[in-house]
C-alpha cells in the first residue's frame, strides 16, 4: 500500500488542523510518517482494519447481549413456574444483573486499559459464558439471583470495553459507524435470540436438561467457544497488529492522534488527574444522563418485550410469541446502522441523539393511549427503531470530547455506568400488579425519553456557547507557568480544546 500520495484526506488528517497550537507543536509520530496519504490509500487501510476487528467484536457482543437478555425468553418458557418465582422475584433477578453491571463499570475499564483489551475482553466473554451455562443449572430463586449478579460483573466491561478498544483504531467521525456494528448486535440479539430460543425449545432435551434450561446452556457453550476465538484474533492496539505493515501501524496511530491536541500520544500513562477529568467532563456527565434515560427503555425492551407481546397476543403459542419479538428488533438493528452512518457522514452526534428520542416518545404515547393490539404492536417498532442507536452515539460523542486515552477509558465507563443505572430502574418499570397494560411502566418511559430530548437540546446550546467563550480567551496566558506534564493533564480544560457536537 502506497501511503506517499499527493493529498491528505479531509476525514481525519484535516481535522488535526483545528487543534494545532500556535507554537506549531506537532505529534511525536509525525517524524515517523510519510508527509501525506491519498484518500484511496486511507480507505484501503480503514477497510483492512474493519475486516480484521469489526467481525469478531460484533459476534462477541452479539452473544454478550443474548446471554444478558435470554432470561426474557426463558421466562415465558417456564422459568418462573419451575423455580417457584413469585411476586417481585423476577424483577429482583433482573436487578441483580443491573446492579453488578453498573457498579463494576469503572473498575472494569481501568482493568481493561491496564491488562489490554486483547486479553481482557475475551476473558470477560469466557467468564459470562460459563455463568450463562450455570444459569441453566440453578434450582432456586437465590441461585438465580447469584448467577445473574455474576453475569453482570463480567459483562460490565464488555460494552464500554469494545467502545474504548475501537477508539484506539478509528478517527472521530468514523468511530460512531463502527460502534454501530456491534451496538447493532443488541437488537439483532433480540431477534436472533428469539429465533434461537424457539429452535432450542423445539429440541426434546439436552441430557437431563429440557425447556428453558437448554436456552442458557446451549447459548453459554457457544459464547465460551467464541471467547477462545476472540483471544486468538483480537489485537490490543495498532502497534502490535501483525497483520499491518510497519508503516501502516504508524499511520493508523497517527490518524487517531492527529485529531487530538498536538503532543498527545495514542496510549498514555495513567494518572489520577486524567481519570478525574474523564469522569467530571461535562459532556460525559450529560451524555451519560441521556443514556440513563435511554437505557430504561432498552433494558425494559429486552427484559419485558416477550411479556408485552404475550399480553398483546395472549392466544398465540409460546413459540409464536417468541417469533413476534423478532421484527421490531430487526428494524432497530437496521436503523441503528443507518443513523450511525448519517452521523459519520455529517460528523455530528448531538442532534441525532436528540432526535432519536422522538419515535420512542410516540411509541409510549401509543401504549398509554390505546388498548388496540395492532396499534400497540406498531408501538414496539417505534420504540425499538431508535433506542439502540444511543449506545454507539453516546460512546462516540464522549470519545470525541476527551483528549487522552486514560480519560477516554474512564469517561466511556462513566457513561455506561450512568446507563446502567437506567437498567436498574428498568427492572422495576413493569411490575406484576401493573399488568397487563403496564401504564406505570409506559408512563415512566415516556417521562425518561422526554427528559433525554430536552437535555440533548440544552447541551447542544451549551457546547456552542462554551466554544465561543474559549475562542475569546488567550491560550498563551492560560498555559503560562505550566510544565509539559501539567499541560497534558489539563485534558478538556486545555484552552485549545473545543467541544465537538
């Protein structure tokens, strides 16, 4: 591949000009790189990275989400009856997962950076695959609660871990589309999980196991096998990619660092200040709050869609009810990729995140406004259409609005931690006494999606106002008296940093 062509691509390399310091400081990688790269060469290299990384990331996350959400399929296949679950026991099982998933996010991402994504992410996949198998062996409600908590512990680092991992390889505008590949696996997991559950339930037995137990065991075995494949195929970072040439490794790293403040390296050392700046970044906190509101819908859909469908079509068989859950998820998967592609094309995330609340508002309005089964089934399509898009848009938005790798890792973890709180809330959104039409749960989701929409509008205005304030200030005056390490630790507080909506 010839990287010594005549023009610099606008997609990544020209974006670096926005961050150039007045003293002309440049990235330390500059001296190791050819002066320019053609658009064709950059596209070829990007495709090479896509083919090496995205398929395995997608398949691992697909079964991550299947192992998380298959409890909804198991529920209507007899889990509650066989384990003797009563009252709020099912909600407690969901909460066990969500609490662990939330509280271990930040520690998990710090471990991911320290150990390396190439080892950490397949290891987590192996562990929650084993835990999923164990779910098929539980005999009591307490055992179910415990194993769901363990699954939450090991899944806590997977979604943010993959977002952090991909941020090592892709430029700002490109990242959201690549995130959509694996985030889009969440609705596909709902569709594929329903089909797979139907197929598994048609089997007579697996040894001494039958019915809903086979769902957990068979899907867990597949996950364990895929984790071993991930351990073989995932490469930690561009510098260790044996499938790239020496020149390509440097160019991939340079594409990413060229968009950051000059002097920023791809993988920096940890420091408390960088970690703190990642957590307290205003865009991290506000975007995470939007994800919290969104996750109430996403997790509620995954955990309760089979239940909702069973109330819409009570006369259908269990297999037919499983299959009714598939089409909304397929629509959600397609639109997740479509909206992310639009974000890549426009290099914009905030406006699209805000818009995505509107179909969900409409869907829950229909749930509250009518008992007509056909209208309520259409509402499931509206809710599923854009709710999954937020997973990739929010992580991409946060990745674009921090500087260092350390701050990025903990900022993404903070985002998903806040989203996890929405998952905890969602487990109590649809309560037994509220059925079969669940006005409380639907009203809660209407309120959270409204909050998310209004917050998105407010943050858009704030980012533009703060950029104007920064433009009016003198960077030389703000940086005077600071040494190199202190300047690096400023992260988003650096006077030359600008928010990117």
